[in-house]
C-alpha cells in the first residue's frame, strides 16, 4: 500500500483544486492544454454526490478566475447515477449551467460496461440543451464501433481511449492486439466527428491516428492527442513541438486509490508501463 501511495503521487496533481490549478498553469505555460478531474466514482450517498457537485462548481470558478486553457471531466456515478438517475442529472445540469456561463467544455467520462448505455443515454439527452459537452468511448468494447458511428454522424465530440476497466470477453476484446486494431479503426471513423481526441500513450496508436488525419486532410489543429498527468511528460513536449494539440488529463483529490489501483490491478502491462515511464 505504501508503494502504491508513493507511486500514485506522481500521477495525481494534489489533494485540492488549488494544488491542481498550479499544475495546470505549469502545463499551459508549456503550450499544453489540460482537463481537470476531481477523483471519485461509485458514490453511494446523496451527501457524497452533492459534495462532488459543489467541488466541480468550485473548480469551474477557479478555472475561470485563473484564465486557464482547461476543460473538466466527470464521471456520472460520482453524482449519483447508481442511486437515482434523475438526481444525478440534476447535479450534472448544475455543473453544465455553470460551465456554459464560462464557456468551459465538459467531458463525460465512460465507466465500466454496466454504465455504458446509461452514460450514453444521459449524454445524448443533455447535449440537446448543452451542446458544449463531449463523451468518451473505449476501444476495448465490442459495441464501440456502432457507438462511434452514431456519435460521429451526430457531430459529437469524442475522446477515444483503450479502456482501463476489467471486462468479460462477452463485451470486450480480451487480446491487446485486437484492442489496438479496433482503436485504429475507430480513430479513422472519428476523423468525421467534431474535434476528435485520441487518448493514448501508445506511440503506434498516435502515429496511426496522425497519419489517418493527414490522409483525410485534417490539420493538426483539428484533433487532440491526450495523455495522463505524470506519464511521458517528455513526449507531451515533443508532440507540442511537432505542432500537435496536446491535452493532459489532470486528476486531483484524495480518492485516488480506485483511479490508480484499477489500472495496475486489471491490466498488468499498465504496471510495467508506469514503471518504465516513472522517471520520464
């Protein structure tokens, strides 16, 4: 546990929003965009959900006050999706209303497959009133090709990631090679969407997405490459120097354990990747 705590500190931008804001300022000074995420998910009480809502309202205020180039990301279960969907929606609407006043983009993160359809349903419903929102799709899921096709056709803003949740073979590709192949296929499909975001630390996936964008005539300013805070900082700077738009997903808060431990526990290659890049 001590080792995990020590390692996790590298990948979390502090316990408080003020600490995270300082890190985002540093990223912005290097030409790197950010998205802030207050860690937390699977809340089981209304009090926890309301506290999370209030933290995001505060976060939006601070981003605006500091004039940061920064979006926010959130998970619906942090706001009560597993308790009451209507209650969750009320909390998220409060955040979207505040974000809209500041012109801040909000990304709804994807969680485990048990929540995929509920997350997409709420996203589509909210987007009717709040168009300045995006969604995340996980390449590891079998259903994602259909989801990406529909989202791209609707002009939605999608972040594509491989997926960090442990899923059964009935719903997800168990083989890493198949996940990679599906990622590249979905990345090509997303070039038809609005400002697609390719979230990966895999150089082959980055190269494939960039090459497909170039072939499609999409400039580097027309898409984003997104990475996690604390991982491959040298690579962020290289990509920026090459003219790419880079955004770093920057989590903060004391509830870091599920965020970090899930990636280590459920995909052994993630631990090796973290160890290889710890001193980057």
